[in-house]
C-alpha cells in the first residue's frame, strides 16, 4: 500500500542559525526557480502522473517561507495538482517569524494549508541573537497574530531550551508568553551541539559551554508542569497539544510508518526501504532532470531494525507501543522479542506495561535515550 504521508524539503534560509545542522543554504544567489521545477518533476515521476490520496503533507526546511510568494505558490499548486488531501487530513507548512505577511498566509490558506509550525524558539531578543536567529520576539508575536487573522487555528510553535545564556526566568517567561498567545501545540527541544555548526566550532574552541544536564532537566520539568496545568497533553516527549491538535504528520514517524520524501537531502521510507536524496542543490536538480529521481542512498530495513525502531519511536509517545499492533506487524509480542530489556526496565521504574501497551514512566521520560538503547537487538 502506498504511504499516505509526504514530506517536502525547502532547503533555503534567510539566515543560518548557529545550532542548525539541517540541509539548508543561504537563499541569495541560489537556483530557486530550478529547484521548484525539480520538486514538481520529482513528485510527478514518483506518483507516475497519478493524483495521490494523502492524509498528511508537511513542507519543512530550511524555511519554506524564505521563498517568495510566487515560488511558494508554485510549490503549493504543484502539490495541489498531484495529491488529494483526505477529509480531516493535515497540511503543514513551517513558517519563520517575519517571513509571512498577510498575503502569503492567505495564499497558503487558499491552497489547502491548514496547519502552521512557527519557528519562534524564544521570546527574548538577546537570546535569539545569541543563537543566530534574525527575527525578534515582536515579529514572532506579529506573525502569530497575522496567522490567526488569516484563519489558521491549528498553529504550533517551536521552542528551545538549554540555550547559552538562557536562565530559568527567561524560559518561564517564554512558556508564559506562549500560553498567553493561546497556541494549541508546542514542540520544545533542548539544544544539541551538532557537528558542522557554528556552535560546534565554538564548543571545540572552548568558547561555548553546554548547559549542565541537571539544569536542562529542570527546564524540561518546568515546561511539562506549566503545560500540564494549562491543559496541554504531553502526547510525545517533546510535543504538547491541546485536545485535537496533536500533529498527525509526526505520528507517522513515531508509529514507524512509511512516507514519501521529496527535495534535496530529504529522507523517505517506501516499500520497506529508507532512502535519502542527494543534498547539494545542483546535484539534486540535475539528478531529477536526468535520472527522474534524486535518491542517493537506499537501505532495506531488516525485520530486526524495524522492531527496534518500532520501540525507539513508539516509546516517545505517551500512549507508548501497542502490543496488538506490534503483533499484527511482526507476528509476535514485544515481550517475546525484548524478553530481557522489558522486565529489566520495568524493574528499574523506567517502563510500565499496562492495558496492552508499553509506556515510559515519568522517570523514563527524563532518561529516554538510556531506555531506547536497551532495545538494540544484537
Ligand atoms: S534552524 Fe531553520 S531557519 Fe535556522 S538555519 Fe536551520 S533551517 Fe534555517
């Protein structure tokens, strides 16, 4: 069965943030028009000129809104022509504050976008400039107000904690500002210092000190308690939603389901194979033009890997991994496959196995990575 979710990558940004290791390019002087054309070709070839029914479309980056209104409209129109979104389906576009005026937002709405994910990160200008963001807290608030005015109800914002120079007071102020703005979904991630980023260079030079783990954990606890009190469900380790606003697209990943991936450096999962497109822009454009695909690497996922991934990804969700579903997919219970790991982790108070589902406990949520590594089969 063909996947019902699709990810489209727009690898352009108007700034390069100091922490970012995504496949992205500073937009000036890039072959944007050729890229937009290649995206359409890649999609058409993959769908074999058929209109594909989908339940979720996600345009991420980079920054989709770094595109001009005309280029973004072309991308959305191409998607519109090649796909049919199910009733109740989700169509998300990532937005950077200050890059979407009323016209751009209304155009997105008209072409079927029904969810926005806004990269706010923090509500303090001093902190935003320290991480290389060029927008201000005021612009973030303005973009949110414009999005609501354009008729978007399903809005998510991204926030970051564990940032250099970020105090608990700043973090609490950011969360309270988000709550006052009445945003129904928030994704909150701690800073990870990744290779090939400015932060990594500064860290290696001794010019950047990561936040101590216990302080970072306190920030996570502050987040979960404030959001819980405000009626948000921590439906995934880093994602919080008011009822009915859980991200459908991300659940495709956490449920270990297949999806199409289009664009430079995009990942996809199709017919039991995970694949990655070539990342450099010109390589991507030429590959699509000449070979009708830009796939650079393919990996056939073994049964063992599928079962491992099912646990790593599924345990991130509050509802955990459902044993009935696991049995349907793999023909046996997770209790049989992970016969040593599960009882040991339950004994340590990190997992709980009730009502046919395996879930992380509160303690397990804080120690997620330590739990996940126990599900590696040798
Ligand atoms: S974090 Fe987003 S806006 Fe910043 S460089 Fe990365 S992709 Fe671009």
